[in-house]
C-alpha cells in the first residue's frame, strides 16, 4: 500500500539503506539487531534490545561492560542478575539466580509503586522548591501591576487614559514589556545557555546557578527607581527562571523510575501552582502597605530560593548525566541512592547503557556525529526524523500552554478582576482564590498521569477549558451599566475558577514533564532548551500584548479569542502528540520513530471512529486497537491491576 510505503520511508531515521536488514558486509550483531528493531517500529512495536541475546553471550557482554566502565569487580554477579531481569522482566519469578528478597522488590515495583528511597523524594522536594520559585516570581508581578506603573511614571489606568490617550497607549506597552522581560530573556538567552552549562556543571550545578539569580533579582526589583531598572532586574530574574525551567524537569525525569515518572516530574507544575498560591498570599499580606506594597510583592519571591541554593547539592546527580559523561562508577552510586535494591540499580544501569548504545548506532547509521556541538544538535532537532517528531510534539504542548489563556490570568488576574468592577484589594483576594484552585486541582494528576496518560488528560481538559473561558468572557456583558455589579463579579470569578480547575490537572503539568522526557539523551538539553524557549516566547508575546488587547478588545473579546485558541490546540494535540506513559526514557525512541503521518492517520481512522461508537452511539465493550505493542513490559502483574502493570 502507498501509505505503508510512506510510513516505511519515514521510519528510516536518516538512513539511506533498507532498515529491515543490516548493511552489506556488516558483521556487527548490534547493527543486525537494530535492523529488526526498526522493522518492528514500523508496526508500532517496542522491542527490548537484550531480548534475543543468548545467555552466555549476554554474560560475556556484562563482563566486558564491567571492566571497560571501571565498575568494581565484586559487582559482576549482581550486574549479570540485573541484565537477566532487564532481558526478560516478566519472568523474574522463575529465575533461580534471584533471592526471594530481590523478587519481592521487583513485585513491589507494581504493588507498591510509590515505595522508593528517601533520596529520590528529597530530589523531587528540592525540584518542587525550584518550581515554587517560578510560580512566586509570576504572581509577584501580578499584584505589583496595580502599583508600580503609578510609582514609576508609566500609568495606564482608566483615569489617566481619559486625560492622555497617546501617553496611556505608550505606557501600556511599557507595562507589558516589564512583565514580559523574564520570558523574553528565557526565550532569547537563558534557555539556550542551559545546554552548555549542563554539559559543564551537571543538573545540580545549573539548578544552583539558577537559584542564585532567583535569590538576587527580587531584591533588585524591590529597590528599582525607574521602569528601566525594573526591566533590567526582571531580565536577571529571567536567567534564573530559564535555567531552572530547562534543567529541573529533566533532572526529575532522569532520576525517576518509569512507572511513576509522570507523577514525579509533574511536581514541577504542582509546585509552580503552589508558588503562584504563595505569591498571591504574599500580595495580600502586604496589599495595604500603601506606596511600597508593590516593592514588597516583587522582593518576597527571594524566600523559596534560599532552601534551594542550600540544599541542591545534597541530591544525587542524574545517573544518566554521569553515563553520558562516561562516569559509570558515579552513575552506579547515584542509582544505588535512587533505587530500592542494588539489583534494581544493576538492572537499570545496564539497560540504560544498552539502549543508549543502540541509540548511538542509530545516530551513526544516519551519518550523524555521536558527539556533536550545540549548533549541530540544534539543527538535528529538525533534520533527524525521530528528533523532529519529539520537537514538534513538545512544541505543540508548550505553545498550547500559552494558547489556552491560563497566563492572561496568572500574569494579569488582579487587573482582570479589577475590570469586573471591584477594588484593588478585593482583586487581590479574587486572585488568591485563583491561586488556591490552581494548586488544589493540580494534585489529581499525580495519580492519574501515569494511569490514564499525558495525552488523555490533555484531550479531556481542553474542551472544558474552551467553554469555561468563553463563558467567563461573556459574563462581562452582565449588567454592563452597573459599576459594581455583584452578579457580574460573581459570574466572572466562578468561570475563571472553573477554567483553572480544568487547566490544573491537564495542560498545567503535562508540557514541561512531556518535553523533559521525549528527547533522546544526546539531544535532551538542547531539546528542552528549544521547548522552554518556545513556551516563553509565546509567554512574552502574551505579556507584551495583553494590556493593549484588554484595552482594544475589552475583556470579553480577549477571553473569547483565547477560548478559540483552545480548540486549535485540541486539534493539534489529537493529531500529533503521542502517548509516553510508563515507557523508559530510552524506549521512547521507538514511540517517536513512528511517523507523524502514521500517528495522525491512526487517530483519524481508528481512534475517532471508535470514540464516536463508544461515547455517542453507546456501543460499550469495544476495545480501541493500540498503535504500539510493547513486548517488554518491565512491570509484570503481580498483585497489581492490568491497567497499572501493562504497558499498552
């Protein structure tokens, strides 16, 4: 079929020869196996690179691995047992080499999937503090927007605009620029320098540097005397925000086991939401301190940066970063701290190594450099099909976070609520309600994101964000001639809160978590840099344009505009964003080896008709055929449900 031929062509991952067979004259068993792997990918099948290796040969490879990588000789037997489990994870119960305690630990990966060492959770806690800083930084400006324009001579309120319309329009752009400055900085600078800084200093080092900027910049904002000084300090804030945005989700993803990776990595959004909530609390606490309230609102964001800077080096470094740098003994020590038993650490270090070696073969067969410079890696985000699909998918979910309209509320909620006819201080209380709901409703995703999946949460929440934002905008038309209409204020707040409640478990946690996991290790930093730059470019556009949009289109027009963008985002996600739940980071190479055309065709011709039959025509019991078939379920069903244990 022509379509099958197109899919086959798309799967070559940059090769010019038939991927179904090894190259002529090539005796490399690894490359021979790769041919079978890519052949399986065309059918959407995910294969274990260790699966068909004979036992004796596998043990020989383990011995060579232990010697070449400088691992202690007394680990050899443990590494062999780990390799056997990685080779056939569903059959560990019948392996005589394993002790009962080791088997029990493997069972508990399913039956007690949240049972992990304190070092893993300590890492997530520190990463959560980094996320809280981001949220607090955003809402500091939210409250300060009510005060700093007047204090720094850039008023854009209604009274001033009636007196000087031209000056008001100019000032609206200046206020937008000040608000947008961190996001412009991330997009143009901070997001990109994180790649070489990660190469030099590792994940912990970059988070520390970002924490230092997040500690210093709020003080500068608090003492600024001109809008130019304030913009410059917010530029420094953007450096800290950008370094953390790129690195923290990657750090969490690389340290987390696959079965709960989504729940742990999404802590970025949960605690960003918590930071937003804390920021609204701080705004309220100083809201009546007269002329310096806005200075305190900006400066208060330094508070969570203190424990981050102090505590980050007590976390274990990413074992995958150590493996990438060839530091296997240090990677082993990190995995020992991050896994429940040495057997699980041995399994993971060799399985990661095997998949990364296979990834290198793919890169070499595509005629690409295994160790490329930053510019080359950036170009390969768009020229290598596997990378391009991940870039496209992560770009969609990142842009969708700005398209959905959440940040017009996160950045400007105090201004928006004030326009519904309430006082400055009451607007701060309304923003407090938004922050509380945003944080509270993010929690369900911790348990659902690895059960239902990233894609399912997005497809459920976007339609609901569309109608709630649309209705919120229309609520501004209630009693337009009444200055302080209680009905209008209550209706606007209700539907803004409903919008936040639908956003928080879906488009809230998914973008940064998804982008942190979809790129191969060789391109993970530059890929995340691209994703973060994309997100912040549109955040900058939103921050810069919304004050002017609010004045030109009125709140009703602005809300309805963003409601329409939710529909556009929903369509793009449905067609082009693959599911990634419960796959190891390396197994996602297979998911993104399937072409966009094959994926979107499957959604339109298989999933959509099934959904209509199931939910509209009421034909229950019909199973939707899976696009991917994973023969390597690492989490067998011992005491857990099939939904928890199977990789579909």
